[in-house]
C-alpha cells in the first residue's frame, strides 16, 4: 500500500539524541494528560522509553479506548495498529502515526480488492454460506470490516485456536488471512493435518488451486507471511541446542511450522514476555521473534541469558521507521495545534470492523 510521508525538516534530522529527548520531554509536559503515547514491543529503544503503555497491537488499542481522557493518541507502531486504535477509540480521540511509511508487509499482502475477488471466485465453486472468513489482527481495517460483514471474526496470535474452533462450529471451511503460518500452526494444534489445508495464492486464478482442492480443504490459508518470523529456520534451533543443550526455545506462531514443531514453547509476544519473566534465574532462552524485543528482554532480565535464534538479527524494518525525529516532530506539531498523520477509518468500515472485533471478544 502506497503511503507518502513528507520529509522532516533539517531541525529534526540533524538533531542530536539529547536535543530530541529535550524536545520530546517538553512536548509531553505541555500536552499533559491529553497525550497518550503507545509503544509496540518491537519499537526501538529511543522510542519505547517515551511510551505510556507497551504492548501488542490489540492490547494498546484497547488501552487507548479505556483511557478516554486522552484526546491525542500517538501510536508508535504500524499503520494497521493505528487503524485499530481509531476504530476502538471515541469520536473525541484522534490517532496519530509518527511516520506514514510505517506499514506492515504482512498486512499489505492481502488487500480488500484481492480478498473480495477471492470470495467471488470461491463462490463459483462452493457455498460461501458455509465458509467463515477469519482475519488476523495484523490486517487493515477494510479486511476486518470484510469479515464483519460476512459473518467472520478477527483473531490474535493468542486466541486464534478459540476463534477457529468457533468458525468451524458455524461452517465447514475457514478462509484465513493474511498469515498462512499462524493459520497452519493453529490448525495443527487443533488436530488437523496438511491434507486439510490449501494455500490460496491471490496472484493466480482460483488461488492456484483446482476445484477439488477448494472442496476438500478445511483451511484455505492466504499466501502471506511475516518478513521477520519467516527468517527463523530449524537450523537456527539446532545451532542453539548444540550450544545450549539445557536451553529453552520459544518462538512466535508466525514462524513456519517446521520451526514451531521443534520449539519448546510457542506463543504471542505477550506470552513470550510472560514466559521469560517467569523463567528461573540462570535460564538460557533462545527466542524466535523481533530483535528489539529480544534485546530488551535480555537487558531487563540480566539474571538470564536471552538470545535471538537468528544470528543475523531480524528487525521489523517497517516498525523501525518510527524514530526519535518523527516522534519529536509529531509531538511538537500537536503542541502547535497541528494534527499531522492522523489515521482515520471511515464510519462504515469502522462499524463493521468493530463487529468483527466484538465477535472475537465474545468468543474469548
């Protein structure tokens, strides 16, 4: 998805770290309780230190909605996260994304036109009245609204199993997007097998499938992935175990199935944090998730050895776009009464997206 972020003035790009900190602190003080800065776990340290709340995307969006006194929500994350916050917050609240170029490659792998074309194509082969669409939280508001209109729901990496069980109690098949790996790993966890799954390639006629494939499959998995989590490979796990025979391997369910099946634990960002917190002193833990989060856990748990499974490091390049200069710029703009980079979801889309999100909350 094309988004255009105007270049920052030299004042910000040439500023020292100390100057940026001074400007951000001054702006926060001036804005007071009307300001709420949200920081996703994958943010760089120069940004996360200013966050009033840390969390995954849905946790932060709900935090904003629950803090109605804050009118200016600065979401240090990516575009779909800011959209979710706009959907859930009140009309008096406005959501700002410090850099419009902070998108999500996974979310962009499924757009509304592709999904609508997919649904129409499937309707020529099967009864879509028995097909339940489920979208991962890492998707645009338009896709959340699509599943809302078509009887489906949103899921997170922590509640995907419950949502998919709900879906299969309502229909015969699930269309799961945009991350094939979360769908596949959850399907296996539910007792299904590869024979029950097919990958839908939106760039090919009928998703690159035969009609028989569509009819036989229980899970139609969108051909999408996380550019960070797909980097982790079984050989990374093997190398960690060779060096640390008594160590534990924890990975995110966006990793490929061949990695998930040999990990000791598989969980969302919040679950990974909980497991690391609870691990005894002296533990050695290899983690398969974004490097800023891994490094932060290592610093905050100095009594444990916490390392990334990927020796070449794996930053989320789009999340990395949010930095000190952009944060200082958007905060100082708010001080001047200028609202920059406001993320607004149109009312019709927001209404149906809320329906899909509420279904998820009702399920879990």
